[in-house]
């Protein structure tokens, strides 16, 4: 259960994360003394709540041994004078933290509580079961060494369980849910989530003011009506907060109610125990169970909002895809039919000129139409591959890939006139999806070939370079061709857009290149000066 928090991993965190737990546990233990009820019994115990949070953030080795040492030396303040008994009295709460960490890890629980399932698992396996076992062990030890009797077992166990469960639910849920994103952004998590966490939904000013008013109302309520008679009113208000504002606001509202109805009265009680009757003990137990229900309700509401938001995004994407598909089908049918009509027309003319040898001009025109048709079908296949194939990373030799692409483009007009420079490949290997990278480079290189200036004395040049920049590979394809007019430049990546009057292609090439780049997390940019040439730059991350 603790192997994932090895010493090698622990070096990733700052040095002070080894020291901070000592201070936090000592302060938490001293604060808990203010709520001491009996020998070894308290109506609020904070160290286990702090430990459960820290062990998920910083791992086993930073937290559990430190907690054990601090709790051992603080046992004296709890009335155990025999020093050789300190390790025994301290063991149950450390066992409870180990059980919390181990059981939650066993079911692969995510401590940042991203959904209802993980929240329920955490409450049951990370809090309820561990502290129940912990406090049963503690009561057994206290009875064995004569501090308590069997007759007081249930009453003292209930006091301990209620105080520790309330502290754990009240503190751990807000800290793990709301502070973990902050810790992740600053690199202070030993085993951080794979995705960047959000701090929760942002509220507008109206909702913020409403929340403030609710908390002020709760505070006034605590001073104006007796808790033991109207305790359920707090539950109704916090349930409203859960439904209206979601999980984050609900657990902080629970914490606020916990402070004003449980912590504050005990601090103002002049040493008199707040839980002075079984009826009041049952009321607080009902209140804490209601707060758990509120937390789960808030989590369900937040999950529903997330699902609704995802569905809205997917619906928008589906509508955009449908519009794109309609446009694609219309344009594709037109571009497919044009070469076929040309071929049929030429075949008809050849039949009318019966008895004559077929003109080489007719054959050339037929060949041109067939090549155009073949090129367009190839682009449709590229479009289909990019949409349906999964990303498959592999080691790619960039210069070899460029030679392979150039060899496939030799059929293009005036290819033999072009000087291709591949001498500046500083970065020659990359871990990427070869199919999509080939689609990107093929379209960019073929455009550089097609749109060269065809004027006497002009030497067409295409220069392809690559270099490493931080975590990305930068590939530049530079030509001295026609270039792109400034007013047309923003539209060149649109579907079926042709930026030149001389363009004979489908207008799909750059669109497919951009879509393929998006799929692998790459980015294509361009600079162009009309009449002088263009530079297309592809920034490609490793995968």
C-alpha cells in the first residue's frame, strides 16, 4: 500500500514538506486538548483529519512516521504519564490513517474527489471504517490499562467517534476538493492528477452575495434559536446551498455550520462538555449524517452540471460536424463529377472522330483529369484517416519521411525544375503519429511545389528544415513561389478554399493538414509575401 510513495519519488517535493507535518500535527494535537472530555476521549480530534489530507498530498513516508512521533510525545498531555505506554496509546490513530490511505488506494480512489463515486468511497473507506477501527482499538487499550471501564465503553466511544468523524468530514472534504488544484499548480503533490484540476465553477456577483447572506443568516440563527430543538433547519439550508451552488459551496457551508454549532459553543462553554446528554449526542449524530447527505447531494448536482456542459459541447460539435459534412458532400460531389464529365466528353469526341488515330492531346487531357480525380480521392482518404484512426506514436526519421513524401509527389508538373534543400535537419527523430505527420507534411510540400512561379530564369527552391525548441520539434517549409495575398491569408485553412486563381486542387489540402495537426497537438502557422514566397511552420510535440 505504501510502495508508490518511494523515497525516489519523494525527492520531487520541496524539503519543507518533510518538516511542515511535525508543526501541523503538534498544533492540531494541542488544539484538540481544548475539547478533552475524558481520559483519552475528546469531542473533537484534529490530527487524523490533517494526516488524511497530507498523506494523500505528500505520500506515506512524509506523513505517517512523522505523525506517530508527534502523537507519541503529545500523549503525555492527554494524561498518560508512563512514557513506555505512549507508543501503545498512539498506535490506533496511526493505524487509522494507514487504513484510510490503504483502503482508498486499494479501490483506486482519487483524493481530489472528482465525482460522486470517489466522494462516497472516500467517506466510507477513507473516513468511516478507519476511524471506527481506530477508536475501537483505542477504547480497548484504555480499558485494558484501567483508564476506562466496560460500562462506559459505548458512551465514550460515541463521543470519540462523533468528534473525529465530524472533524474529518468537516475539514478533509473542503481541503482535498478546493486546495488540491492550488497544490497541483505549484507542483506540491507527490502523485498529482493527470489532468489539470479546476477550482470549481465561478459564481457571478449575485450568487456570491446570496452565499454571503446565507452564511450571515446561519450565524444569526445559531444565536437566536436553540440548536437541540431546530437542528434540522441547518440541514434544510445547507441542502438548499447544495442544490443551488453545487459541491464546493455545500462542503464549505457544512464546515461553517460545524464551526458555529459545534466548535464555537464548546469554546464558549467554560469547560462544560457540550455533549452532556445522550439526546444531544444523538442530535449531533443526526446533524453530521445530514451534512454527509448534503455533501453527496452537492456532488451529484455538480456532476450533473458537468454532464450537461459536456453534452452541450458535444451537441455544438455535432452540429458543426453536420454542417461540415453537408458542405463536404456538396463540394466533393461537384469536384468528383467535374473530372468524370471531362473524361466522358473526351471519350465522346474520340468516338465521333471514328477511323482516326486518337489525338495525343485527348489522351493528355484524360490523363490530367484522372490524376486530378486520383489526387482528390487521396485527399478524401486522408480526411477519413484523420477522423477515424487512433493516434499511434512511433519513432520517425524526419528526413527519411520527407524523401518518401517527395518521391510520391514526382508526378506533379515541373517537379524536376525544383531544387529541394534538406541540409538543415538539426532534429531528425521524433516520437509521433506517422500517418498524420505524413498528411501534414505532404500537403504543405505539395503546395510549395504546385505554386512555384513559372517565369523564365526563375529557379524554384523549397527548403525544409527542422530543429528542437524546448519540448517541441519545429519544421519549416520555405519556398520562393507565388506567395499569398494578405487579404486571402486568414482563409487558407478553410475547407474547399482556393487562395489562387491558378489553383487546380480541391481546396482540402491545408484544411486536412490543420485538422491532422490539431489531432496530434501540433500547430501550423504561416508567413507569406505575395510574389516572393511563403514559409509554413509546424510546431510538433512529442507523444
